[in-house]
């Protein structure tokens, strides 16, 4: 059975739970988004009130999302959307998880600590926000000592004369709200995970990825098999590079996917070893890929470009792919968009002249030494 339902609880099948754990995804976070009505921080709301020391505390602590809850939830949903084959029964419950997250962050009373206290340079984010909004360096506090910064950001007293930054998520209704860009520009990428997760929840890429593969009349199988999900694109790539369709499909996997290991490609396509060897040999004979041995890669064919040797549980990946999905962190890269769109976007980059390539080093010629 794909999932065990006990009193309405959706549980992961053991094989999928193991696969997601290897990818660095916490099973607990996955089951939270599969069962949003049973997850307090998603399904419940709570009021925040000042305690005797002036700190905001929730009436119901379990109903307040913690600093990393949104990030883990988005990672879990994206991991499920990427890992589950199209037509898998579990895919049917994924959109409800995102819908529940959207309802939770739409709560007008919700204030979240998303780890935004410090800028990329180590200075106070609150100071920079006051400057950006043309506010005085101090003052402006209202009820409970909170200082509104626009509609979506709030400053609260912290240590000494420092101020912490809270996010009023309900004031952010679209992923293109300029507040996201402003905050990322101030705090940088290292501390921006929470805001990026919120932006993903509000955006449409993840929503499309979660909705994909739920049509009973659509193709069933792994979307990572281009021959299944984008057969027309496989034909186009084959014609453009003079390849057989199997070699073209393998090239698209190497071009677009974060984890095209030999084992994964065989599992996704269902090809027998002889067929896989033939496609690999044909592709290796072109200039589209390079053949090499690299630690923890799980494959011998690579795009001709820089290489990110990420630490476990991350999987090493080509630098070129950083423009397709988030790469780095403490888990494997997982695309946020539907896999068919990922194949199309990667190929469009190639057609536009942005094919994988090693960067050319530009150096100045050295002056010859004077004769003595």
C-alpha cells in the first residue's frame, strides 16, 4: 500500500522514506506537510502577547511556526514533488499541503522570526531597514514596543539597544513583493532561507510542481524520463545534435537534473544495461559532455563546466545548474518547478547561447624582464 492511513493519518511508505532521508529530507517534516490538519503550527493560530519582560510569547506555543518550519516544509513538499512518479496516489495530497501553508501565512496576526537580525556584513538589519524606509535611527514604537517598518516588517526590542526583525507574513501576498528583494539584498543568501521559503509558498512554481502528475489521464511514470514527459523535446535535441533519441534523452537528464546518477537514470527510464551503455557511449563520443571519475558523483559523464564538490548529504553538481534551482545548503538540490519545465528551460538556455562551458581565464601578458 502506498500510504498507511490510521485515523486519517497519511504515512510515507518505507522505501520512499528511506530515499528522502538519503537526500537529507527529514521524515518528520515530510509527514507534517502530508498531514497539515494534524500539524499544530500549520492548522492552528495563536495570539502573541508580551510577557513580564516585554517579550512576545504565543498563547499556544505549538501553533507558532518556528524559525525553520517554513524552510523545512517547502523542502519537504519540493522533495515529494520531485521524487514521486507521476500517477502515484500520494501526489494527490500534495497540493493540500501547500494550500494549508498559504492559509497559515495569510494570518494577519502572525509575526515570524525568520533569522533576519544580521546583515551579510554582520551589522544590524534593523539599522539598515530604518535607513531604507527613511525612518529615524530610534523610536517609533507602538503597542507592545513594536515598531512597524512598512506593512510587512516589524522591529522589536532585543538585547541592549539592538532590535530584532519580525515578518508579518499576512502583509505579503505575492512572490514579487519588493520586500523580498529588499531583505535579501540586506541579509544576503546565508540568512535568507526563511524569506525564500515564504516567497516560494506564495509563488506559483512549487504549486505547479505539486499539481503535476495528478491527472488520471496523463502519463504515469518518472517525470525525470524525458522520453515520457517531453518526447517532442527529445526529438528536437536529437535533431539538433545528430543523436539517437536515447542519447538525446540522456543528454537532457545530464543537462537539467541535479542527480542524474547512473543508477537514477536507469531507474527513471527503465532501460536495460545494454541500452544504457549504448546511449552513454554515443553521447560520450560527442563534445556535449566530458567523461571522468569524480568522487560521490555516481556517474562518469558530466557537462563541460565547473564542478561543485558539495559535502554529504548534498550531491556534487555542475556549476551551470545553479541558475536552474537552489544548490548548496545541507540537503540535495531539489528543483522547485515541474520537471518537464526544467528540461525545457535548460534546453532554452542552450539554444540561447548559454550552453555549459568552462570559463575562460583572461590574463595580462607579463612583461619580459630587462636584460642584464
